[in-house]
C-alpha cells in the first residue's frame, strides 16, 4: 500500500486581527483515503477467505499444514493491522472532537 500526499488542499491565509481570510479545502483527499480504507478491508476479507480455504483443503487432505498455518498467520496479521488502523482513526476523531472552537 503506497502512501500518497493529499492533493487539492490549498493554504489558508490567516489575518491575525480578523482570522481566516481566504482559501479553500476540497475533498479530493477523502476519495483517496476512502479507497485506501476499502482496499484494506477487502484485503482483510480476502486473507480471511484464503485462510478458510487453506484450512478446508488441509482437513480434506488436499492441502498442506504449512500452507494453512501461513494463511492463518497472514489473516491474523491483516486483521491486526485493520484493528490498529480503526483504533488510530477513533483516537484521531476523539482528538478532533476535544479541540476547542
């Protein structure tokens, strides 16, 4: 997963006496962010499905125990990453909500 810079953001001009005087913020960065999150979720789902398939193959005798264990570990790591991203997003939301206006 590549990390790309947010595009479409412009700088805000701040006048100390009256506050913000100009500039706009567009939502092009949110599309990239939502695509990254949906990619992470689809990766989590596919690694879970791969692990289930590997376990099924192992039980039926057509798969290898090592392949099943590797698939399980990959699914656990992907789920762990997804949970950590969720935790960081929740923490960032709480931090923003605590900011004074």
